[in-house]
């Protein structure tokens, strides 16, 4: 309302400045509607002491209210609904301006006072899901009824529209038999049983509130509504969201997945690739953090709308921040779709190695500020449905990880059935002319007696870390010392050398005999050694990369020792031996700096002991699981 001032004997009207505006979340809008209607009494406003009804304002607006000012709350279209003000210890008071004007079944959203007046003398029941045949039979016995459909955010098992459609269908059936029955929509969000009981009491007044007994199945009349609102997973709208560093392979995998989906047919598909979206949906945005996050939210909103209509959206932005990914996940959930997160966890060093545009080099020189992975963080998702490291792998091989996870979740079955339990059939080893068979290597331990697992440890020179792993690993075998056979080699291994003298003393102090030490001879890594082993465990990530450059098809069985230990710790303890290795190949932990076993060569006894302690801790986790036994503590 304008302010009237007396200015030198003349009346002047001065308009008050407009209030700052805020659009609440869907849950907060539900709360606002009930507060404005008095449906939450004795709760009258937001943020009252002990109340679960909370309004989260941006800091600047919260400070405005705390200082005694007011903020205007608007709907997503900008319609002013109410103001909040206050700032005292009693919470923020709500002053209604108008009520929501549009939306399906808006005629059913009544004030509690109107409901009590219209439906006095009736029995009241509440529903949050489609009524079953047994509940409909109970409803018929109640006489005149008012049904409160609790459709607020997070409360109904169906969508708000789906619940109202299903409830109205039942009401029509009962009314056709002569009963008086009406449906009221109550936008009660999930806030716990105490507030729910209070809101229902405010609508029912002195009329009886009767709980429908559980049991039964949805009636035939509403089954079609339920299926349309809650389709099977393989018919549900789906957003497949690839995230990872620049150069990780996420766009390549996303395109390969699109190709596979198009080949199979049957679904409406949309690709929302980061660069394509920037040229169209997000043209004009900069590479500032705020604009990059706006870009992700726009992608997420469009993807959610695609899922709302049963389509499949495939997205592949970097999306480095967890908060924004969670916002996209919520968009999709609100639209009734499913969100499937793929973390393309290719290590930074591999992404830099692939960088043909030189972006990483420019970022390291400071020419590209805020570059993800260099001068801006990438927050690895902890809630990914599948993690894929594309290092040293073919596109089809890496895509298999995604396809297997999609099938396991029940969303899509695009897996090649020729490979049971996996994606495509594993690549077959090929005998290359001119390369001798690895008979000598097999004989000296790369692969031992039939039925035994063969483990190959790899470091640089094969005189320090990998010999320690090979000679020490036996100590962690308890039941059957022949169950696992150990060998080692070096990416730049010396030929026919003994163990480094310092590491040899450490091994002697930990129970390895003089005879075993004397029998050890170093050797360089060969492709034949890698192919003959069941599992290759390296000291560092650089060694793992070296192995995969020599033998890319061995990806699923090559890990750093630390990475494999972390993978094992995450996998069901009933999986052991070859089954454990196969499972870890599809569900490997992301390689990190913490997994590296540093090189103690020429750094003295203390460094050697430290490396030995680290290796022992990892072997204690790994070896018993490979052998099919429990942990050991030698």
C-alpha cells in the first residue's frame, strides 16, 4: 500500500519499494497452502520452535526477515501467494495474499472450515494409495463418507494426480450404489504422524476419523490408473546421467549407449550432450561456476520432463558438484522418472594423457581458470549406480559395465546374452605368430597347477616392492598353501637380479627364509606373463597403466594392490577366488593416491619398513579372499 506524505502543505503519494521475492520448494508450497488455510493450527507460521514446518530462505532474505522485514512468496509462475515476516523467537508469520489458481483437480482443494461445514455428520477416512478391494468393501459399510486424499509432497505412494484419479474412480463406484461420498485433496507433505493427525483433525472437526484396514489388492477399476502412474521399471521414464572429468570418456560412452538403444528400439530417446546443449539450450552462458551449474540444472530439468512422459534421456555433462547432481535427481523424482547415475571414473592422469585440445596443459599454466580437476574440484559421487574406468578399454568393454548395471536395476536389458553374467562375451586370447608360448613363465609360477589362482605382482625394477609382495603373500595363506600361486615382474625389470639388500633384510625379519630369498630372480614384464595370470596387482597406478598399454584386453584383471583391496572390502564376503576377481572387474573402486605403494628403493630401512607395513595390511585383506578363507593376522 502506498505511503502518503505531507510535503510543504501538499499531499504526495510515495510507493513503497517492492518486497523481495522467493519461490519455495514444492514441499514448502504445500506447507504454505495449509498454513494459509489454517489447516495446521495450532502451527500458524514457518519455523516455529519445535515445528517441522520449515521455510529455508537464502541467507540474504533470511537476514531480511530476521531484521523485521518481509519476503513475498511466489509460485513457479511468479504469482504472489503470501508474505512471511517476523524474526522473533515465535517463528515467521504468514500473511496470505491469494491461493493457487491452477492445477489439476484444484476444485478439490478446500479450506478445513469449508470441509467441516459441507460434510458435517459424515465419517472421514484418509488415503495415501489406491484403495484395495477390501478397503472399498469397508468404505461401503461406513455410510456417508468424506475421503481425505493426502497428496502433499512425499506423502502419497502415487503421484498427487494419480491418487486423486484413483480415489475419484472408487468414489464414482460407491456413489453409483447410492452412497454419499466426496473427495477432498489435502496437500499435506510428509512431516510425521503427529502433524498428520493434527491436520486431519482440523479437517474432520468433531466427525469420526476411521482408518481403512490394510490388505487386499487394487480394484480392477483402478488397476489401469495405478499402472500408468507407477509403471514397471522397464517402462518408466529414465534419465541416464554420465558424470566425469573432461576426457574421461563419458560422451563417448553416452553416444555408444544411444547407439545401442536405437538399435534395440522401443523407447523414445533424447541425447543431452554437454556441448550440444551449450550451443542450443544454454547459449550465452559463460564458464563461471554459477553459469556452469545453471547449465547442469537446465539439462536436468529438460531430462526430467522427458522422463515425465516415459522417455529416456541420456546426459553427459561434467557435473562436478554433488549439490547440483542432487538437484537434478530431485527434478527427475518429482517428474515420476528414474535417475541412473554413471560415474565415469577415469583417473585425472589418464584424462590429461588423452587431451588432444591441450585444455589441461592450458589449465595448468593458468590460462583457463576454474578448470575442473586442476583449479576447480570434482566431487566424486558417492551414490553412483555404476562406476566405470575407461583406461585401456575398448568402448564396448567399458559400455558393458553400464549395460549390466542397467539390467540389474531392471530399467533396460541391452546386454548381449551370449555372455552370461556380463555384458558382451570376453575377448578371446589370440596366438600371435612369432611370439613363443609362455611355457617357461607358466612353469616358474605365473600359472601353477590346474585349479590354483595365479597372481602376478608388478613394480618398476622387480627388486623391491613386487618381490616383497610375492615372497610375503604366502604368509597370509592359512588352509591350502597351493590355492594361490604368486609371481612378480617389473615394468622395467632387471634381468636375473636378487632382492634389494634393504628389502631383503626386512623380509628376513618377517619370517621369509634365506633359501626363498636366494631363489628369487628379477625379470621384466611381458605380455605373456599378463595373459597367463588370473590377477595382476601393481604397486602404483603408473604400473597399471603400463600393463594396460601392453595388454589392453586384460583391463578387468589389472588393479593396483590398494585398489583391489578396497574393491574386495566392498564386495559380499561370500564371493571368493575367481568369482571375486570377476565381480571386482565390474565393480572396482576408483584408484586414488591412497592406494599407491611408494618406492622405498635407496631410501633406507625406515622407508622399506613403511612400505612393507602398507603391503602387509593390503595382503591381509586380499589373499584370504582369493584363497577362499577368512582374514589372517600373521
